[in-house]
């Protein structure tokens, strides 16, 4: 029989990359994404004896990740410095410009809207799975998704017009 620690190591090995990518979409910074992933895995490890018996361990891990991100963004809200200048980029191209514009637009969403967009469109979760991961009703996920997409469209349309 395998120990809980072996099961946890196997889970981390298989899912750490996906959790980190989701964390990046939430926060927009690879270093912060790594911190969020580590905090999530630490919380999972503490509860692993209960969690490993659950069939939906991935869903539980995403829920912990999103809640950790939202909690961290509330703590950090007053300490962030907003700047209009982007850092120097190595090479410029349409793909890089599009990615930068998208990441800047994502940063302007609320943490909850950003979480909904990341889970729905990056992790490709259904409305119901997203609602479960975030602990909200499916109708709330639908309305948050609609508002977030409308805001993203407006922000991206304005950034395209500014670039032209």
C-alpha cells in the first residue's frame, strides 16, 4: 500500500505545471504564480489525508489556488504601484504585443472575474465546475463571465485603436 506522501509527490509531479500556469493567468507574474502554487501545495499537503480520498483532487486544488490568489490580492491591494510604462521587451512582434495587451487587460479585471476567465477559458472548465471551484452559483459564474468578457473586449478594442 502506498503512503500518503508518495501519493502527494505523484500529484505534485503530475499537476504542478498546470497549477502554475493557471496561477500565472490569475496574477500575471511568473514569480508570484510560483509563490501561489507553492502556497496551494502547502495547504494541500496539510489536508492531504482528507483530500486524497476525494475523487476531484484537481478541482479541489484549483479551488485552493483561486482562493489563495483572491486572499493574496486583497492583502496586496494597497501595496501595488501602478505604472503606465511597460518594462523593456526583448523582441517586439504581433504575438508579443497581443500577449502583453491581453495580460494588461486581464490585470484590470477584479480578482473574481479574472479567476472565472482563467478557469473557464484556460482550464476549460464548465460553468458548473467553475462554480464549484469558486464556491458560487452557476448563474453568478455566467454573469461574471459575461461582464469580464465585455470589459476585456472594450479594453482590447481601445488598445488596438491606440496602437494604430
